[in-house]
């Protein structure tokens, strides 16, 4: 009876919220968007009971595990070494300003205390502690914003029907009520947005599984904005942004590119941008995934994202014991050393006046332009004409002025002799008036 009453209430809220024909973001939302663009760097956390198997977060699908068999896994999930504060401090020391964590992935398992199902961490594990609550408290304590990943796709729920392109071997009955599933999804989102304090935003994934379905997105989006007006909504649907969304993300790609193969149909919109990438190959913990990206590669990815006017969301897939694997910790520590020195050249900036080039990118804020040189092997560097008069060009790290000559075509700069050509990023700071 309680469940029916709760879902009925949610339906009424959604119905009233969706009367508006055109989405108008609130002032709180616009301010959050501005903060988001200034933040530039976040930690993505893919963590769930699938980590027990040490394969990856898609293991239920790729190994054709039916839901009855998969239901045995949570009993083995007991992350006694999980320390939310340690995770948050690691992110903060790396220079990250926010965290996005999976609350429910495609396997449908809730990493929070959901009253709408027993397929959650409180009812199915011996751990019986709310991960999202702990993360929310730690983020609040240390000044990081918390964003919540939520999978619209669900391989476990019987009412996720008709089936989409995935989850066909999960052993579910060939019937279900799609409206009931949408009520369930909106009910869980209501729990997430009422039980954990202020949330930075919702990071949706899974729409692509049923592109032709009636997702009733505006109902869901209006519900979220009603519950927390500042909360930003983004969806990893690989399309142009939809009405009611507040930021646009790109999976394993910089905005406008399609090297990862996910963004063929994507169009870069006018919303704040974010690119999400892994530290190895997989998103979730994978024992055999040793395709670790170098710190140089990840620092350059962060810098390039800023040059593309985008944030960089860097993923970790914690182990089932609750620890982030040592390889990732070491990498984040090195990235933190870089952001301590060079953070000023990306935080609070926007994509600079020089479009991304093969040698690197530019960023700017106020009267400062930062040219990030990542692939240039000579001691003379030329950049095209920029607006305003150039007062000075300095080596950002040493703060030494560099000789330069400007003409109608642009500016030629004498770079320091014997500089380290292999460093991740050599930055020029240009002051204009």
C-alpha cells in the first residue's frame, strides 16, 4: 500500500510539473551551469556489485547472465575498506571539483537505500550501508559537488518492456508495463533528489537502448527541476541536446569528434560541455584491464577538453573491497601535482580565441590567454592574430618574459632553449589590453 501511494504521489507531481511548454532554467540552474564550466575537472566513479566478478560493468550482458543467476552476486559484495572521505580527498588533491557516481547501472542494482525495490545495497548485501549517503556527506564536508549517474536502461526490472537492443538474455518474462517502469524510475530519482541534500545534477545513460520508446523525458526532467531547480540534467544519448537538458556530454571523445565511435549522430549544442574518459579501457573494475593511459596522456586530455570549452570527467572503477586500485591513485597524484602548478590556466577559463590545433589548444579568462603547447619541437612558435594588443608573453611556469614579434599575420615567440619537449604541456601566458 505504501508503494502504491508513493508512486501515485510521484505521478501527480510529474503531471503538474509538465504543464509548462518550454523549459526555462531557473537562476539557480544558470548559476550552477556557470560553476560547472568554471570547475573543468571531475571524477567519474563506476562502482556496483559487478565489481565482484572483476570483468567490467557490462558483464551481465556480455556473458549472458540471467537475472536469477546474477542475483547471487550481491551476497559477495562487502566493501569493508570503502572510505568515502578518502575517495573525495583523492579527487580533491587531483584538482577535481566534483564527483559523478553510479547510483544504478544497467544491471538495475541500486547503490542506495531505495524503498521501491529490494534490489539494492541495503537489502541484498551483508554490507547494508548506503553508499550514496556516505558520498554525499563526504562531498559536502570537503566542498565538492556530487552528481548522480542513473541508468534509464534496466536489465533486471520486468517492466522494462518491450526489450531494447540489450538485456534480451536476462531471463525476464516476455511481458511488462512500460508506464510502471517509468513510474519506478521517477520514484527512484525522487528518492535520490530528496534524501541526499543538494545535488549538482543527474547524469543519465541508457536512452540509446530504446531510441523509439516513449521515454516521456520532459515529465522526468520537470520532476527533477521541480525537486532541485539548480540540478543540471545531461544524457549520454549521443544526440543533440533535448529540451530540458542543462549540459551535454561526450563519451570517450572531445566535443565534435567521433574517435570513440559513439558520437556519429551527435551535434554540439550551446549547453555546457563535458567529455568522459577512462583511465584504462573499461569503466567498471576489470582485473585484466591493463591498458593504462599515461599521466601525460590524461593531462593532455584535460587540457584539450578545456581548449574545446569542455569539462573533463575522468573515471575510476573501484575494486569490490572499496579501494581504488593503486595504479589509478598514483596517476591521480601526478595529475594533482600538475593542477597545483597549472590549474590557473584551465579553471575558470573558456575555450580560447585560437581554435584547437595539432600542436595544442588555447584557453582564456579576463585579459589572459593561455596557449597550451603539447606538440612543438622547435624554439620558435607562431600563433595567429588575436584580438587586442599584446602587452606581454611569458613562460607560465618560470614567469620569465619571452621575446616576441607581432605583425599583421600573428605573433612569433622565442621559446626557451633546451626546454623539455616531452613535457605534457608548455604554457604561454599572454596578457592583452
